C-alpha cells in the first residue's frame, strides 16, 4: 500500500490517510451564515476519501473578517457548523476550522476602530478600496486581546464539533502581516528578523494550544515564500517554522504567496481575466485589473512550491503538509518521498471530490483539473465556488442556512 494511504498521528488526532483538503474560500456563507451548500461541499470531500477537510476563514471576531459573507466563530454560528461537522464525521473524515483575523486586509463596511489593526501603522494600500487609507500598529494590549480571541475561537470550534483548528499565518492576513517584512516595520521585540516577526504569531499559537491542544490538533498555515520583492523568503520561512516547532505546533501547512501582492504565487499560475469581472465593488474591480496588468506570466507546473518547501522540511522535524500543485497520484507520491507527512489538494478535490478514493482503489491516477483557476472568481457566483468543468452549485442550497 502506498504510504499516502496509511494513518498518521497529528497531535491528539489520527488521520486515516495523508490527504488533506486545505482551506479554500468557498463563498457559501451568505451574511456569514454557514449554508447547506457549505455542508454538502465538505460532506462530498469527506465521502470522497480525504482524511481531513478544512473549513476556510472562520474569523475570530467581527473585525477579523475580510468580507461580510464570511463565518465568524461565535455562538450564533455554532448550530450551523455542528451540522457540518456531524455530516463530515458521518462520511468518515475529520473536520478542521481555519481560524484567522484579516488585520488591515478587510473590505468590511464597518469596524470597531477607526483604522484597521496591523503589525505596523501608516499607509494602507488595500484600504484605498474601502476608503481606509491608513492602518494602526497593534499595541501589546491589542495583541493580548486578539490572542485571546483566537483561543476563544478555538474553544468554540471544539464546541461545534471540529477535530482540529488551523491558525492562518499566511497570504497577507493579520498574523502574516507580522511575519512579512513588507508589512512589519516594528523596532520592538515583535519586529526585526524573521524570528522576531514570528513572536506574536507564536504567542497566538501558545494561547490556542493552552486552550485546546490536548484535545484538538492545532495546525498553522504559513507562506513558504511570498513571491514579491521585499517579501518573506524561503529562508525566512525556515526561521518561522523553527519558532512554531519550538512552541509546539502539531502540524504546519506550507503554502505560498499573498492575496493582494502575489496571488499567482498561491495558485502557481495567473488568475483568469474573469476575476475582475466578478467583483461588484468598482474600486476593488480596478484593483484586480491593476494586479493582472503587472503580474508576471507564470505557467502552472506540478509541485510548484516544492523547492521552497523542501528547505523547511530539511530544517525541522515536526510534521509538515505539502501544498501547491499536487493533482496527480505521482505528485502525492513525490511529496511523500520528499519527506512531507501529508499532502493538501484543493482545486483537484473541487473538480472531483471522490478523487482520493479513486487513487486508493487504483481506478485513477490523474486528476481532471486543468489548473485554469476559473474556480477562483466562482467564489462570488450565486451558488459559491465550483469547478467550471462540473457547472454551478445549487443556489437554493447556498441560500439556505445549514441549521
């Protein structure tokens, strides 16, 4: 039997195999309410053989959202999320909640503060899209508060039936803003070199571990390379990984790129022109078109983050998940051979949720995903994200609360 289909221990959990569905923006929580479509989306992945499926972007506070149509982990969302976790468990898999805070990367109509929080203050280019051109540097009081919100969110995730939480430290969200030298210009203990910039994210990790770490697996998602000038490098990610390993993280999920500055690095290739066409806000639509104008011409290749991720693999002993261009069975086998403990598949499982079963049973060795990235703009479709090879989702299910 392939090692990809053998069990593995992650913290207090045992995964039945090494295949994880990573957090991918589903667009299936209108008004922040988890829908029946969101439940069905993750149920299909669970029934299809993945060991763990991750629910994307569960904000730790109302201010922590990036968009209004995102789940906020609070008492009102718990009944809906419990329906989801029960469905995933019944289908034979485990469920993970990605917990995060957007920091200055948000497009919310209202905030509790005048300017959004971030690692450093000053000009906020992303805020131009929402008429918030400035951001404010977090104080230690802010850090204590938000670290507490992450811990409380983890406890709520446990109450909702999740088996794991993934702390999002990549892609330009708040904890990534501390890790990234583009955002973090601090001169205190929370800035400076990569280890200093990882200090606040490590504080958040510690709070979450103290709250749920004996019962839930606690994962961290980082960008192994930001893929933009003056951004974090693979060498930086090695130091960050060492800090998180020392703090006791159960597993790191190795991604790459930044949502605004280098989205092509996240997906391994350019986004389609339709991304700009789906954005309703005219300022955001202009921003999306501007990004496309200056983005490099990147052609998809399998395992496109492999070289950078291997640097992290060689530096730490803790369990790691490889993410980035794993579609075919051969890609999974290569990542396992490289020493990665798990492999994350996003677009391939969107195209065929039953793919893991097919690989394990020997009825398929290749994914039908073409890496066209048309699924990215479909996040804003009436039924939520879908593969264009399959067709849109049921809009009624997307607009019906899960509970």
